[in-house]
C-alpha cells in the first residue's frame, strides 16, 4: 500500500506514458463511462503515445451502472480482447469508474495491475485513493468489493472545466473534511479558497496537500479498524440528510450533504468535547455561503434520527456513533450520542444556517 | 497468511465449535453443495453446538456450478439473511465449494472471515489451502477470483467413506506431487502407502505432513511469482491429457491426469537434469498400478503438443514451460523443452506404462 504512486500533474498523458514505459504491459485497457469517453478521454488519448493502442471499454454513466451486469461486461471485454495476468487497466472517470474498474482489475485472473485517473474533484479527493473498490448489489451501495489500492493514481485538475459547479462544490466538501481532520492551517487555508473562481494550477496544489491527508490515514489503517474511521467525520448526519432528501423526491448531491453533516458533527464536537465555537462558526458561515440551507424542520427530526440509527457504522440500533473533533486535527473516534443530544444539535444547526 | 490455522482432526464438529467460541461471530453461514448437504454436512452439524443456529446455503454440485450465477445467489443469501462485516462463513465441500465460497466471502462487504472444511481428499490437499479463490467465467476455468487465505482450514479424513475410489486416488496423485517436491523420505513413504486400504487415522497423519509441504511453499510465495510454480510439477502434460481425453468424449479425473503428467515430467527431469532413473521407475510402477494407462499413440503427439503450447504458464507459444526436478526435493523452475524432447519423453512414457 505504501508503494502506491500518487502523481499530481496537469500533463496526465505524459504521466500515463511514463508509467507505461516503466512497467511495459503487453496489453492496455482503459475503462471509461459514456461521459468521460466523449468529453475527457479523447483529450488525454490524443496526447499519449501508448493509449493509441489501448482497448477502451465504456459503460453507462451514473451510480445505477455500478452493477454486477456492468462488472460482468468489463470482465468479458478483458477476456475477449486478449487480457492476461500482465495486462494493465486504466480507470479514467469519476468514483463509479474507479470503484468498479478497481474491482474488475482486482479479480480478473485473480488480479491485474491498475491505475486510476480520476476526472472529477470528488473522485480525486475521495474515491481514487484508499483501496475501496466494489459495486452496488441487492439494492445496497458497495455491498460487494475488495480492499485493493491502485498501483498509481494520476490526479489532474485540467478536466474540471467539463464539470458543473455543483460537482466541484461537492468534491470540495470532502476536502474541507480532510482539512478539519488534519490541522488548523490546512483547514483555514481551505476556508479562504474560492472554489467558484478556482484555476487548475492553484487547485492542484491545494488538492495535493489534501489527498496526502487521506493517504496517510489509509496507510496507517487500510482495513478501517480504527483511525480510518476519522474519515467518517460529517458522514452519519450526511447519510441521513441524503436519505431524507431522497425520500422527499428532491435528492441532494453527496458533497452538499457532507458539508451540512460536518456542521452537525462540529456542533456535537463543541457540545461534548469543547471544539472551539469560533471555528464552528467559521465552518457554518462557509457552508451556508457555498451550499445554502437544507429545508428541515423539527418535525423531520424523528425521521432523521431513524436514518442515523440504521447507519452501518453503529454497533447497535440504540447508540448512534460519530467521529468527532476536540479541535481541528484532534480526532475522537467512536463517540456515541443520544437522540436528545442530536436533537439539540439539529436545533443549533438550523439556527446557525438560518433555516 | 502465516496466521492461517490448519487443524487436522477427525472430530471436525468440536474443532469448528472451538474456533467459533474464539471469534464469537454474530452470524454463521455454511456453504454446501447438494451432495455434501445430504451426505456429509448433517454428520458434522448434529455434533456441533453452534452449527444448529447457522444458516446453510446450498448450491448445485459439480464444476458447472462454479459460476457467476451461483456466486450471485450466495451473495444474495448472505445479504438477505442478515450477513454483516462480522459474519463467519464456513465452506464445507470439495474444491468447487472452497473456491467459490472463499471468493464470495472475500468480496461480501469487502471481505468477511471464512474457514474451509474440505470434505474430499483432493480439496484437502489442493484447493482448501493456498488462497486461490474464484469462479469459472466466459468459458475459462478460474478466470475470476482473488488470492485470499481462509482464516482456518479444518481437515478430516472421516468423511472419505462417502467418496468413490477414483476420488481418493485423484487426491492421492497431488499428495505424491507434494512428496516429490519435498524430500526423498516423504516421497518414499507415499509409495509404500496403500490408498485402497487406507483407514481414516493413518491417512490423516500422512495428509498432515503433506499439506504442510504446500503451506510452506505458499507462505514463501503467495502470489505465484516464483517458488509456488513448483506446485505445477506434472501439470503441463496433465492439462494436455485432460483436454485430449475430453475431446475424445472420455474425460479422465484430474488426479489421474496429474499422476500420468508426473511420470512425463520426471522423464523430462531425467533427460535434462539427471533425475535418478531408479526413482523414475518406482513412480512409473506406482502410477501404472494405481491409475492404469492412458490410451495415447504417437499419432496423438501433435495434438498433445498443441495443448501444451497453449498452457497459460508459457511465456510464448514457441516455448513450453515445465517445473522439473534434479532429484526428489530439488526443484528447477521455468525449464523449457522443445517439441522433439517432449515427443521423446512421450515415447519413454508409453514404454514405461506398457501402452
């Protein structure tokens, strides 16, 4: 895992060619979805010497295609186009592509080499590093998969002109989470940065520092037995907000839910662990400005608590588990909160966000 | 990998209960096929305290069921019966069950604990130890899978009264292979043993020594980059014999093909590396007596060579790769032989086997 190469560059084709020169695979496969195949991959391939002879495999875009059917079609394409144990697979796309492509590569002939080329901010900061691969199955997200790191991840911000603003903001919420887990300076730098005006180069520099936070945590705890749970900061309320919005027929982007969830978790951190109220207010202001409010009322609390109670990270349905902070960079794992405490936190959340 | 528990006992229910007491899983699943479910598993379950509350998942018997469809049905059964990341899976059956069950467990929720309870000699000596899991896919054997060791393997010979003699002999050929790779004493002890008259207890003692040979090799080279290829002794000609017999419409058991393949590889070892002719004759006599002859003539050589040329262990189709021996216990990996040398070896094989 420590051997994984993380390459930050806005010349991705050159980085890919250099990596291929090093390992000299007899066959190269590139996995894309219908969006990246049209909008992004041609821009990389035209500048690469090696990708001209690669075999492209394309699946439909969107989470609905992170399925067993797509997985079987990737395995078949690998086998039918001469894939061997020495083949290289390149996953070029968002989180769906790096998740399903990583799983396909980890299992084809009991595992071939693969690299990730995340083309969205969210996949660069979240999905492409960390070794979680898999598919949705039986109505459940990421039900089937393995832990297996990509041999290299090539991260570039030069594709982000193809992304809508909501996508960029969504990824930025995960960056903010890494900043909070890491240290005060990283976290404050992120609050200063204007994602709406971001240019490729300064964003790449910021992203590099940020992804390294996750990489260090994953190296220490690859199988999520301890420290890695710090990466769940904000995610217990975030999943509840997502499910609640979905049930109302008005789904919200994952990163937006994470941004709101971070505020809730920092309120709980303040209540239980004395997280500084000045920092809490800075984050709440940033989140309100960049992500707007979520329209919950106190009538929604029972439903939100019900969603939190069934989060798979809980040890039992009577205790709701959170990863909290004493201060920026000071993580406390496995903190539990009662329904009453969470209701108070949601009241404060609505105050802070002017809902 | 070195942490895998290998338990040799003819009280398997007690060993399973002890293991379950140790790890205390919240849910237990048992995978069987239609044969072991009827003939073997009830004998284990009735003596076990914990298995009374286990959820049994049964798939069809035979290699044809080592399929994606069976795998999906196992994943669904795990999910629909309350499987969590902390569940335990017990694979009770032959090689098909340990292969597909190991793969299902290695991928359900990105990996749960599993133990193997091999119920045939072949699966005890070959499939249950070594971490190769997987399914057949797209017409190819073991096309999809991962390397993942079972947390424990519980090996017993007390089920073998349910097996036909051909099954026992088939497994014994793999034991003979381990003996040849290991050392002279182990190999000669195996030649003295009468598998037709074997009782459960002496066979268990012999099996324990034998499985440890494989375990040591796999520990040194889990991903088959080097030493583990020694386990391919006999297998290049064996796969050719199997394919040839299959094409004639008269399939032969895998272990019988391995027995004949061992003789061919020892002839090549004698020709190229001076393997002692006395040892070669002892093995040939043993194989002829226990496995009989295979009805090839010199007209079949081109077809047999063609099969060997397409073995997936070859680096190119012009060179056929073998793992050979200088003497019992002295392995030489990656030896190549020309079609002429192999034809000479097949002539000698037919002489020795009185074909």
